[in-house]
């Protein structure tokens, strides 16, 4: 069985904040070590949402499981978030290479936690203390 974890980075630290957060934040929710849902604010006008591993629509073989994601906008949005919140300059192309593309059958890593580590390192955000990078 895969890992199920949710972490929220807010105020310069990882916390267990609820869904309603007014401050800039980054939330990573890992589902079965196959999908990581990344939500963040501030983000692009369309909202800060990206996936790592595979997109839910591909994982569940159901196009209704997740909306289309503008990967370019989210890569730029996450790079902007990193600069604004973590004071880290990162090339959006580095982030773009980590995001789950549409219709992927084989993700970049066997366990999405490995991709999460690369994303957090790119953003200049420390790993949560209790993060389990692999199962």
C-alpha cells in the first residue's frame, strides 16, 4: 500500500493548518505514492494547482477526476511563489519538468515522494520533519 500524507508550508514552516489559509502557503497531498496534489497561493489567476506523478484523470482513467492543468502557467506560478515566499529563484522549466503531464502512463519516479523531494528542493523549501520520501 502506498503512502497518504498531507503537508502545508505556511509562515516559513510546515504545519497542520486547515483548508482555509489567508497567508501564502504551499500544500502537498500525496495519494497512494502515485499522485501528489500541489496547491499554493499566491498563484496564477486560474489558481495554484498542479500534480506530480500522474494526473488523477489518468490514474483513475476518468477525465472527470481532474480538470485540465495549464502546465506552463503553473510552472511560472510556482517559480513566482518560490521567489516571493521562499526567496528562491528557480527556472520555471525546472519546475515544468517535474509536473505531471496529461496522459502519462509511466511517471518520472516509481514513488511520487521522490518527485516531491525534487520539487521542494527546487522551491527552496525544507522537507517536513516527518516526511517519508519512499515507502
